[in-house]
C-alpha cells in the first residue's frame, strides 16, 4: 500500500486535484494523510472540504485529515462567535467560499472539531506543525498545531516526523541534529528512520503543493505549482 502525505492546501482546490492526478491516486488501495490547514487564505476552501469528504467516504480509514491551526481557528470562531483572529488568518475567504456554494462552515464544525492531532504509521509520525522528541504522548496540543522550532533547526531525535505549517521554498529534510538539506523532486530515495521532513511548500503564497509518496521503504517528492 502506498502512503501519500500532502502538505498545507489552504483552499487551493485546483492544485489539490492536480496533485492527486499527478500521484495517480488509487482510492481503492492507497492511503492519504493530509497534514492540516486544508482551509483559509485560498479562494476555494469549500471545494477542498467537499473533495476531502468525498475521499473520506470512499477510502474510510485509509484517508486521514489532521487538525491544523487553521481548522482550530475556525472551530474556535464558530464556538465563540468571535471571528477576529480567524479573519486575520484568512477565515473570511473560507466563509465566502461556503457562502458562494450555498453552504455554511458551521455545518461541518463537529467534523473539524474531532480531527486528530497526529497520525502514526510504521514508517513515520505525521503532525501539522511540530512534536516533542519524546513522542506524541508527551507533546502539548499547541506544539502539534503552532510550533516552528523544528522547522527553524531545533534538533529532533524521535521517529521520522513529517510535518507542514512552516512554508519552505522546497522540501527540506533535517537530520536528528537539525542539519538541513533540500530533497529533489521525483527521485526515488530510501526512507530515513529519523529526522524530519517539511512538506509545506507555500502553495497559497505562489509556491507549490507537495506530496510525499511512500512505498516499500522508499519515497518520492511530487509537487504541482500554484496555477
């Protein structure tokens, strides 16, 4: 079974579907993990969420959508009635996309509220933003959703960590001591057991939307540019 891990989508629907095509998604056999922040900033958050729900219905437990800080901001705004912090992080565009589609994001609040903070496979641990080297059970919620310390070079000594949240110009691997190196596109490489890989390549900021495709101990990076 292939594992396809996708970085921050941020409402970029056309790029999301283009990336699914590029990796030749097999909904009957593959596993997909979204690293959170599927919504906000971009124009098509409603269409992205609709596609997510379609894939979840078809793929069941083989489709995993993680909580990102933007999903968390949306739920907080819905629960409190205060949109100010969410608006300053692109929430207005999300609500507009739902309104244009004749829907309201409040309809999906319970689904978003119950998204997991991490997902572990035999090969790696996936989170939105960061994690303690001691493992997910020793990690505070805010670290999962908001932390940038690993992206900024903090040593991480746990199981291979795949994360998003911090936009990079290219996909970066950092070893357990924080030394970083760019990962080339579409080159089959042996999967490391330790260190970390950031898959947020800033699609909504005119960058790329990126997937990591894992199969039989090897992986490749595949990206599509912002259209």
